[in-house]
C-alpha cells in the first residue's frame, strides 16, 4: 500500500516515519529548492508527547533541554504581577531548535527503505499528483501551497495584527531550566532555555500599535525584560505574521490536511507543534485499529479523523486565543485591585495550576 505525504517539514517526516512502521510505502513530495528559514525558530515539546516520540525515535529526548519551572509575568504601567508553575514529578516541556530536530529526523528517514523523496519543480504540479489513483492516502502537511489555497477556503480566520520576532541569545553560563513569559504593553515576550548558555527569545509585537520596529528596538526590549541573563551576543532575527486559522473541513475528496494547515495558532503557549503530535497519535491509532481488524484503509478514515480531532483542536485553539485576549484586556481595562486579587488566587490554587499543566501536557484530561 502506497501513501503520499506532501511537505518537507517536521510533520511530514514524523508522520512518514511512524506510518512506515506498518510496512506502508511512503512517498514524500516537496517543491525542489523550497527552503525553510528557521535558523532561530525553536519548539517546546511536552513530556507526554516526547515520551510518544521516544517510542519511534530512540534517543530524541537527549537532544532536548528540559524546562522544570514556568514563570508568567504581567509588566506594564498599571500592573506588575507574577504566577509561578513550580517543579513537578516531570519536567513541563523540553526545548529544541527546529533545524536541529529536522536534521535529526532527516537522518532517520534517509535510511528507511519504506520512505522515498520525490521533488517537484512547481507548486502547481501537486494538482496532478492528487488526480492520480496511485495512492491509497494523500496527506498534505504544508500550511501554504496550492492545495490549501484552493481547497481550504472556508473556516475561521483571525488576524492578530502581531508580528513575532525570534532570536537566540548567547549568555554567560547559568543553571537554565526556567522558562519566562512576560506580557508587556507591546505584546508577550518569552525566554525559553535551550542550554545553560543559549536561550530562545520570541517577542510578539502588536503591529497595529507600532507598524515598523527595528532590530535595534527589539534588542533594547529584550534587554529591558531580561529576567537573569548576562547577554553576550544575538543570532540573526527572524519574523513572521501571526494569525489563527481553523478550516471548516479537514479533507477534500482524496486529500487529508494535517498539521499547521488545520490549526494555525498564536505561539504564546507553544502548543502548535504539540497539537500536531496529538493528531499523529490519533491518526496512528485509527490506522492500527483498521489494520488489526483487517479493514480496508481508504479515504473514509479522513472523516473519522476529522470527527475525533477537530473538536479538541478547536477547543485548544480557542483556549489559546482566550489567554491572549485575557492578558490584552487585563493590561488595558481590568482595574489593578481586581488583577492583584485574581493573580493571588491563581498562585495559591494548586488545583488550577495542576489542571493547567495536565491539560497543556496531554491535550485533554481523559486521553
């Protein structure tokens, strides 16, 4: 049985590797020469999801840096509050550079006899691929290509009027296992440890307030909110616009859409990639069930996947949107006295913190 996976990214590589374990033959299609500029992009992987990946990629956890504590601040002219999520029995999540993870995955795929690469010269050639009856399943893992533009036109779209700036700072060596998220008047900034000497910084600036911002200004803001680091240097800055996109359907005829194409969200909670891993878990379990029962694997699984994954993905996406809007409204409209009482209550409530951690780690409380 042959499966077509479209995209040369983390989602396609992980999905291809896992499906190949069922002796399925995978062809990965991508546009020749299309490059991903993710030199400073990083990922946070929850402990639950990393344990799952470890089953298929032995030693992957050794390439990550664990986070044992999370500090959340609001800092502006009116409010200066803090919530601390302290150490638990397991680290909350693990940080890794995007390019480090994709290089590792490509090395694994390269030696897999069930996986082959196919390169196309033009984006439009994808249309001819999906018209063929060569594949039992066709899974598009790209956020933007001719297929998503043509067939995922209906759904929910929200422009945050935010631009995320990313860099990696090199600093003096410290014990570096605390992630810091600060909600500032310009937007949220996160300091995410990668090692004892390197930390990822992601700053989402509200562009409707300040349309043009220079790299020098970003550096000054990083210094201003710097929680503890003696900064030695900065890697190249990258930036991208932020929006939320949730399509009405997850499939079109013989194409299943996957990963960022079905849930583009704000990065402030670091859940985008984790949602994709949970989707892979669900889809993999559905395939296993059909194979074990001797049932035919065809496009009917698309509808079943949408039914099982869409509600959780939408719930998570709207939850992250609520967090963003909550802190934005808190900054502008909530009286200081109310804000202080609310944060005091959250800090004292172990149940709220445990619920938040478990939900962020597993995606839902019953899974």
